C-alpha cells in the first residue's frame, strides 16, 4: 500500500520555529536537525518553557450562529486586545442587522424532548415579539415623520430592541487569536466542569486546530516527527 504523504508544515508553525531559532541563533547547530514538531515541543514543554514564541502564530476563525451566551463567555473570559494574549473579535452588529431568527439550544436540552420543545416554543415567541416590536416602532416613526426610518433613526430602533432577544439567539463573528491563548482556552474550557455549551464550542475549535496546526499544540498532540 502507498504510504501517507507527509503533512506540509504550515506558515504559522514555521514562523514560531524561526522565532525560537532566532532567539538562540540555533539555525546551524545540532538543534537544526530537529523537525518543526520536535523543536516547538522542546521550546514549549521544557523545564523552563519559552512559550512567548507561540504568540506569533495568528489564527483567525469565522464563527457562524454561535449563541450570544457563548460569545459573551468568550469575551468575558478570554478576548481582549491583540496586544495581550487573548485576541481580537469583530462581532455582528445588533444595530445594523435584522436578526435572522436563529437560536442555539443548550446541550442540556438536546436529549430531553420536553425541554427541547419548551425551548423551541420560547424562542419562537421571543422572535415573533422581536419582529413585532421593530414593526411597531417603525410604524410609530412613519406616523410621526411621514417617512421610513433610515440611518441613525433606524439604528435607534434596532439598538433599543436588540436587548429583547434571548441570550440563546445566534450571532456571528471573526476572532483572531494565537496558539498560546488557544492552549490556555482548551485547558480551561475543554473540561466536564465547564459550561456545557462552552465546552462543546471549545472542543470544536480544538478539533480544527489539532487537525490544521498540530505542532502548535504539543500539550494535546502526542510527540511526532513532522
């Protein structure tokens, strides 16, 4: 049988290796014989880890239809400015966009038909009230001004109504972070003691990361030669 072709080392993995080798001018000594995976593991899991080099690996995700509960937890616990270890979010506006009516059920409900039915009824009512409230405010504006609300007037209607949506309503955002922040995130939120929805989210992100950039996550990937 044909052997599986070797995985190509990604730019992010190579960048972190170059950062480490430059710190020690180790391009030509015995350390040069190490593979990328071996080198990063030696830097980040040694007796005195040199993990600062992992912050060079910038990784961007597009998350679609994540509940606002999860986005709030991510921002509350992890996301700050890109100058620190956490990352930078760009989240869907509640002033410029009309919510599409997507809601995300908490994992607790998924194997409990009665709870799931209750959730579906609740969010259906919530979305109907959201739409009806916007329509009512638009009608009031038109009656008072003889025209449809646009620009700032439209934003005021949406921003004043967005808070009526459940925290389970969906949102979408771009999140740029780095391998060290993700390592911290996986240790703390891929855990049975974590919020079930947040744990599901963390495990999904972790699975993608370990498939795409395994050498950046030696805490979770067995030693390899790549």
